[in-house]
C-alpha cells in the first residue's frame, strides 16, 4: 500500500493534489463564480439570515477552523467564533438559536469532544453542520447537514491531507457565504479560478521536498523551534508547531509574529530556530522587522516566503519559496513546507513517523 513511499505520512503529503481535486469535484457553480454544496440542508435564504457562526473542533481541525474564521470574516463579513470542542461542551456559551449556525470539523467524525460539542449545540437549538472525511461517521450522522471532505483514508496519525482539504472547504464555504451577501461576480470568479489552481500549486510546492530535506538536516537536532505567521498564516504557524511536536518530539510553539516581543523572544538563541511565514501584502514590513529582532539575538531563521519576494540580505538562513497566490488559498499552500519540514526532521531523528508515541489517530474517549 505504501508503494514508493517510506511512510503513510509522506504518501499522504504527496497525495494532496489528488485529494484536493476530489474535495472540489462538482462543487463550483456553472457560471464559475461561487461554490456549491449538496448536503447543507439549508437554503440560500436561511444562510442569508445567519448572523453568527460558531466553529468547534480539536487539534489540527481546530487550526482549520481558525483559518476558516479568517476567510469567512474577510470575504462574507460575518462574525465567526472558534472554540475548542472540549471547552465549548462545558462552558455554556450564551447562544441565540435563531440566527446562529454551528459548524464542527472532524476528519474522523468520531472525536468524542467534537461529538459532545455538536450534541450540546443541538440541545440548545442550534443548527449544526459538520465537515468530516469519513462517510457515515457518528458526527456526519448526527449533524443536520454537512460537507464531506472526500480526501481518501488518512492513516498517518499526524493529519496532512485531511487538514488541507478542511482548509479548502473553509475557503469554498467563505466564498459561498460571501456570494450570498456582498461579493461581486468578478471577485467570486477570481476566487474560483484560484481554488481550481490549488492542485497545480501544491504539486509545484511539493517539488521542493529535496531542498526541505536538506534544510531539515541542519536543524534536526534542536530541542526548540518557533513558528511565526500573521493573519491567516498564524493558524498555519500553530499547525507547523503541532506537526513538529507530534512526530519529532521537538518542543515547538506557534505565535502571531508580533507577539514575539511579549514573551517568546526570551527563548531566542542559536539553538532555537524560528520558522517565519513572510509573504507579499500589508504586513510584509512588520514581519521583516520581527525577523530582524530574532536575527539580532542570534536566532536562526527559516523563511517560508513568496517566490520572487526580496528579503533583506542575510536575514534568512534558509529560504523555502511558495508560489504567489490568492489569499483564499495562501494558508493551504503555505502548509506544504511545514508538513515536509516536520516530516523530514522526524525521519532524520529516527522517529516512528506514522505512529508517534502517546497518540491515537482518533480520540474517542474523553
Ligand atoms: O478526527 P479529528 O479531525 O476530529 O481529530 C482531531 C484531532 O485529534 C487531530 O487533528 C489531531 O490533532 C491530529 N493528531 C493532528 O495531526
């Protein structure tokens, strides 16, 4: 089943172009300006009346929710909250069932905390949608409607293709909600074109695997690593840190880059590399100045950077390029280098990549 791959995680990383093709299949409108979903069980008017969305999930799926929040708020201008499912189930959030929609995300569809959050939301009268990868899973069955990921079975404990397919669905949902509100046909068509380009862009990014393996050899023996990104790339910083700690047992943390000076900068030293997401856009110069703060304290920098973007000389010790792309798909494309980096580091440390210690693929007990 592994074919030419050394681990399921590696296979699943490289399967992403196909998995994402499957996630998108049949889900764009004929006029090419929006997404469409068959199983929401909510009509356009009901969705237009939604004025608040609550997203609940655990682990990697929770990171996908953070990106989805960013995209829905950015494109549909709808307020979104993100909760850890384990907290939502107990914190008795004030809810007004009429116009609030709850959406849970779970690759397996069996995570007990996410299931309990779904049940709690339903008990309080909310409509609950689910994004899951497993057809007929408990969460899929109990939700009022939902979206299947169609990413194919994921064996590696560290989630990869299921995460990017959740990001893709989040972007498509944001587009769909935005087109029911204020987004223009032209902006919608541009977003659809960008989404359709995802498999090709991922393929291109995956070509950097050998270079990332080489970078990994330089940092495989460190004990700490920071991941720093802003806006929709902050959740990808969290995801990079989670991936690395899960499979390599290196202590890693993700932060919005500007938070560095509020504490984590104390960790910076030649033994603690920082992975920065640095892309074109409004916050470029702010991220560069965070990088300079790290550099000034002797911290090594790995920059995941838009191709062609010029960085101050000698700022980055290693650079991994990602293609320039539409903001709806940027988090997805930026995920690929951190998946490969953590995979390569774990492999070089001789870790059991597919079955990391203390972890289970699906957490079905509280
Ligand atoms: O099946 P789920 O998406 O509900 O799983 C949620 C988390 O347990 C899962 O994403 C976990 O964080 C992974 N090991 C991450 O790689």
